[in-house]
C-alpha cells in the first residue's frame, strides 16, 4: 500500500516516543553494581512501604554510601542514587552487599521523602543473598558513630557473640582466648586475688600463700626458720615418720606385723645410721637384731625403757686399728684441796664410768627342786654390769683386759672389791657372800690343733693385794678355781 503523509507522521511519532522512553529512567533501578562493575555480585531488595495508618506510601528514597571494600575484596567507590516508590507502595532496588565489608561499620543511608511531606532516615547493611530481601531484614543493623544512640539487631548481636566464642571478631581477627583454650601473647592481669575455688590465682596470691606455709601458718614446714606451733583440728590424726631427726617404728610397721624397727632401720632414711624410737603407740613386741642395723643406729624404747646402740666397724681416728663402739675419756686436773674448796668434799674421786643398779623392792628366792619338787627353781639375779663377748673369729680373745698405770704417791689397786651383806643364806640354793663366785674353765680343743697361747699378762707394777671383804658366816656349796 502506498505511503501517505499520515503514515510518515505516525512513523515519526513512534520514533520520538521510543527516544523519549530511552531517556527516562525506569522505576526499577540498578545502582552501585552498574556504576562500579557489571561483575560485582548484587542483592535485590523488594518491599512495600506503608504509612502508620496502614495505607501504602509513595515518594522517593535517596540512597547514599561511602567507599568500601566488599568481603570478597572488591572495591566500591562512594556514590548515591534515588528510587521511586510506586503508587502501590512497591519499592525495589539492587545493591552491592556491604555486610562484612571494610572498613567495619560501612552502611547505606536511606532517606525517605514521602508524598505527605515527611522525611525519615534509615541505615542499611545488605547481606549476600541470591534471593530478594526486605527492608526489615537490613535496616537498623548498626548505626554510625555520629548517631547518639546506636542500636543493633538480634542478628548482629548473635553474630558478634558467635565470633567472640570462637576467638574471632566481626573483622575475622582473633581477639579473644577461646573457651576451649588458646595461646596468649601477653600477660594476663587479674583484678584481685581469687575468692572462689575455681577462680584463677594471680602471682600475689601464690606468693603470700607460699610465705604463710613456709612460716608454719598453713602447715608444717620441712625446713622451718623458727619453732612452729601446730594446732591439730578436732577429730583428725597427726602422724610423722621423722620428728627431730628420729624415725618412729609405729609409722614403718606393716599392718598386723611386728616389724616397725626392722623396716625403719632398713629404709632409705637409715642408710648411714639413724635414731629409731618405739613410742607408746607401737604395740608390737618385736625381736631386735642390732647386728642387722646400719652402723651408728640407735634404738630407744620409750614404752618401758631401754636403748640399743649399733656400731659396725667403727673407725678410731685417735688410735688407728682399735675399734671402739664408745670411748669415755675423763681428765681430772684438780687437787683435793681445790675440790674441797669448791664443794666441801673430803673424799674426791674421779671415775671414767659409774654404773649404778638399784633394786629397792621385788625379787625372788624360791626353794630349789631338791627340797620341794613342786616349786620351780627361781632366783632373781641383779648385776650392775654385764660384759658378754661372743667371738666366732680366729685370734686372741680376752673378755676383760685391764691395765692400770700409777705414777703418783698413794695406793694403786686393780680389781678392788668391797662386799657388804646382811642377808646370809638359807639352804643349798644360796651361795652365801664371797668376793668371787664359782668359776669353771672349759677348753675345747682338737687333738690335732696346738694349744692356744696364754693370755698376755699386764705389767705388774704393784704387789699390793686388794683388801678382802669379811668371809661369809657359812658356805653351803661353793668352789673356787
């Protein structure tokens, strides 16, 4: 059909309309992403804006943002855009996500200019989302510091707490020690000393606690600087293995066995000798074996008295070759006149050892079996000194070697004896009173072995005989060899 002037006018009108449509923006705007890079990920925001009376609002929303770097490291320069709210209140815009961006706290500022003349402001944090989000999910997440009262959403708080628990922050760095444990690069300062059982203790608390224990206030110090007073709590038991350097047999005994002294002397505490006490709490009747004890071991029985000393191969530095368990040296240099002036004594005496054995009551002297067979022979024996030599060795054995050297004016006696008796004798069980008891010598010798050498005789420096005690009034049975 041939074209008329009317056709030409319609074609021009359509071209103008098309040009006009291309010059005016669409209500659905794509910002930020289009202005920075078409490859930036964006999140679509779709919502309906209402007034307080429930009617839909119309108007314009002005959106601005500062420069920021997305969580994926893409840079977005600062800018702004405007979006028109349609007559049905529909609002839609596409924005680059600024959640997790740098600097922290980057936000979109949205200013509403509604057709009723009201103006309001909101702050948005847009998340990464492949589905559209609403205004309610992004507004007021965090307000800028320029706003006097900042508010945050529950989502923001939950995220911050989760990051803190795992040792991270909203920026992804580690700022806290996780509950499960971690490594600190600096000192930890506590506000005060602990007051509860599981509270962390600072150095000050430890120092004063150690000082109190060392001083004996909180326990028994191993090396006290001074005397300690230990207050034992009610209904508690206080026991020690060693006290003032002594070991207690009751603490070394095996339950139900009489081996406290044996275990104590065999312990590592007694390797070089020790002091062992059998205190009243040790009820066992233990057989003591001093030959098995380490040298320099001393056992004292505080229950009923008694002391045992053990010396194994004691070395005599004063007289090499002479083994003395104990050596007593008494040196007397004062004259009789000096002693009389000092204490008034008229019979001064100096002795290396004085042994006294007293029996004021007790004792027994029952009939012998030759007189009455129904009564067992029983006689109490008392001795101020008992000397026993037990030798299983070769050589010369002398029970009681004695030597006296007299170089001054006066008597020089060896083995002087004085006996005073008023009890007498009753029957053949009594031996009466005499300076020496019956003695017998038995020599056991093989017919092939030579006779033992005679005991050495000490130098005889005096032929004086010791004074003899009065003879007994009667002697029923006695002999002297």
